[in-house]
C-alpha cells in the first residue's frame, strides 16, 4: 500500500469542512490535518491532528506538516459578518487568498477551493463578485492542480447559524430543483456531504491542471471517492 496522502483542511468548523473531517474517519489512503483559528470537536473515531493558530501563523503550520494538498472551505455569511462588506471580504477574499499563498509558498501542490455557483468577478452581486475575484487570483498562483468547486444551495445541518432564508430554500429545493433545467441545473441544491466527498476525491488526484466543477461535476467526482479500507 502506498503512503497516505497528507491533506490540510482550513474551514473545519463550517458545513463542508465538518463533513470532510467525518469522511476522513477510518481512511488509510490519506492523513487529514485541520488548521483552524479555534478548537473544534473532532468526529468520533477520528485519528487526525488539529492545529490551532492565528491565520498569520498558518504558513508555518503548512511548512511543518508539509501537506500535498489543501482543501479550503473557508467562508462566512453576510449575516455573520454583521452585514459589513469589509468584514465579509476579510474572510471570503483576504483570508482565502492569504491562506492559498501561504500554502503555495510552503510547497503545497494541489488546492481544492470551495467557491459558489454563479461566481463572476464582474457580477453586480457582492457575494458572487467576491467569489469570482478569488477564483481569478487563485488561478494566478500556479498550483500544480487547482480545483474550484461551485456548488449550488448547500443542504446540511449547520450549528449556530440559523439563516432563515436558506432553511426555507432548502425546504423548497426538491420542487425548485425539478424546475431548474439546462444551464440552470448548476443552481440546484446539493448535500454538503457530497461536496465534501468531491473535495476529498479531487485532493487525491495527481493529474495537473485547473478545473471548475459545477453540481453535476461534483456528483461525478464524489462517486469516485474510494471506500475506506478497514485496518
């Protein structure tokens, strides 16, 4: 059996990040290392490390653990940011790019970054414009492999984040998904667990290049994640 691939994760306390940690339990083909600003409970049965440090020190953590790939699931919401554009950009733009640069400087070869469907640097929507700007800058960092994930409406259990409109959208998503055909399929809802599976599967791929994955591509990638091998 080949040596496990060392994967770093930032954004472990979020919806997708927490699902990535759950998926890592019992896997022998990878070793997951979470890097965070605060402590977070690990899934039951997890055999992984979590480094807690200020973001300014994350580059030192990357240099110490020397991961092959980084899964970046960082992100906040307009509500959590106090409806302040600078606070929102400080996480979804500045922190994401600073983390990616630190990883690249530490020799990380592969980056899997969670973005959003509709991301466009020219969009009038601040959220989609920010995501598009980040995608553009990540593409300039010359990772050996860059995977941009563009999920639609995320479905899953969020702890401590009420988001009433998102809950309503999730409840109505089965009907809305049926109505979304053609180019609108990318806006369909998707379970966070499937996005996490896709992120993990893509982080394990060796082929170089730059790839953008909409919902359909994420489902295909998720299906390629090998089952865990028992000890």
